[in-house]
């Protein structure tokens, strides 16, 4: 059911306690073996395909409010657990956004999806944009929410109760879903190491992007500088910029109806 305007969870108290609503049951889910990892995916429905890429330390279940909205709009929806996240495994090599982007292509190949729209949140947005740069023929468009494309785009980290609640939920979900449930601290360290130094895409890289892009930032995003989002929107040809009022980095959970309206509006403008 599409959330009503009353279903705000601005403080993530509901998310910390219960997580997002469960994903629908899928008859098409499993693992793709790729580059030393087993990448978990699930596919739902039929129609123009949309791939949902979650944020760092999270997993596909964080899209519990978005999958039904996309199915209701007539899309095929694919969720992917990034390597080392959720049900997916990883090998010993460091995290790299480009490696995780190649995992998404491996899932697309396994599902025989030639081209899809990408909806990315935080780290997932970066993975989506890397695909837009390196494999544009596979990408119908990139919905880029709450992310940077070089390390200068991030704010200095300041802990907040909302971030703490999200982290608490991630820790609980990792223990439940991961093939290495006791390795959460090492996992956080490895992902954090990547975030300190990557991604590193300059204006000249962004200027080459030929796929439709929406740069979406929340008014109160805890991690991304507004001027960086403006820079991305100005550097990518024909990109649109959308500011989500009243929410933060966790808008898909805080006010799903607001987030979903902007997401579906972008997807309606794509030709795929």
C-alpha cells in the first residue's frame, strides 16, 4: 500500500524498531557468482525495468516502501544486495564502486535485462552513476539520491540520533542476513575506507554522461554538501536538480510518499 502523508518516520524510530516494510515475495530471486562474490538479487513484476541500489551498510530490504510503488506504476523491479551487504558475500579485496557496478551488470546479464533505469541511494547512487559513465548503453537513466562523486562533496561527519538509529538497524539486519554475521565491525571499516577516498570523478568525467540524470538531495542531508549537488547538476549535461524539503539522507524511509512521487516523476520522463 502506498504510504499516506501521515506515515512520517522522520526520526527513524519505526525503522530502528521494525525495519522497512518487508519486500514482496518473489519467485525470481537468487545469487549470481561474480568476481569472487555471490551477489543476491530479487526480481518482481513485468514492464520497463528499474534497478534499486541501496546505500552503504544497508541492504535491499531498505527499499520496502519503494518496491510496491514501482510495481503499481507498471515497472519490473530488481533489487540487488551490494557485495558484502545483506545476503551478498565478498572476497578479501577492498571495496570499489567500479567493482560493485560490475556486479550489477552481472545480475542484469543473468536476468537478460539489456537496459534499465537505475535508482540509487547514497553508495547505491554512486554505483548507478558509475554505470551511467562506463556502460551507458545499459542505463536508461540515473536517479541519483543523496550522494557525492568525489570526496570533497561530503560534510564532516557529525553523529545524530537519526544516524544512530539507522546504524543500529543496519547492525541488526547484518547479523540476521549476512553469511558472516559476526563481521559487522570489519565490514563497516572496509566500507568506510572506500568512502574516505572514493569516488573520484571530476567535471570532465561528468560532462561525458549522456544518459538522463536527476540529482536529488534532501534539505537536511547529513552527509552531502548542497554545493556539491549543485556542481553535479551543473556538470552533467541536461541533468535536473531536485531538493526534497523537510527530510534528510533517509528520505525513502522518513517520508516515502514524497520520495516516491519524485522518483516516479523522473521515471515517467524516460523512454525505455
